[in-house]
C-alpha cells in the first residue's frame, strides 16, 4: 500500500513538472507566424532614407526582444542550412541537383525556419535538399 502511494506521488509529480514545462507551448506556437511576418517585412524594406533605416532599426529591436522572450520560454531554432536532411526536423519541399561543395541529402536552402519547444519539434523547417539525379 505504501509503495502504491509512493508510485502515485512520483507519477503525479512527473506529470505536474511536464505540464509546467509545456504550458506555454500553445502560445509560443501561435507567435511563430508573427515572427515569420516580421522577418518577411524586414527583408522587403528598401533602405534608402535615414528615416526608413531608423524605423527598421526599431522594428529589428522589437523582433529581437519578442524572439528572446520566446527563447527564454523554451523556443529554439532548428539548424537546417548545410545540415544533413533529417525528416524528424526538416520537411523537404524541393530537391536540387548536388553542386560542387555539397553532399547528397544536404539542406541547401531554407524556406521557413523550424523550431523546437524544449525537446519537441514545434514546426519542422521547410527546406530544399540536394539529390543526385
């Protein structure tokens, strides 16, 4: 009887710790399209005037602050570019012939960044992979 209670207590503690660890997962996941939109907006800005450069600088700081907050909550980017293709972390949407300096099954381009939340894949990276024809 004491062993059963002890096992129950340990299992309850593990479940509580796991719930706490992953409690913000839904919110973090909902923030990813916002991060993507901010990145696309920053890439599309034509920096020709001082005013635009200053505004972009402020926008970059806001994006960095938001991303750092998500990292503190457990978010991490999945390294993809020039890495070996791994279907657990990468979603291949295109293939390209292997070029000089590349290896078979190497990720050669990233279309959408992938993310981990603690140790779970939150979103796979969308990539192009080098393949021998």
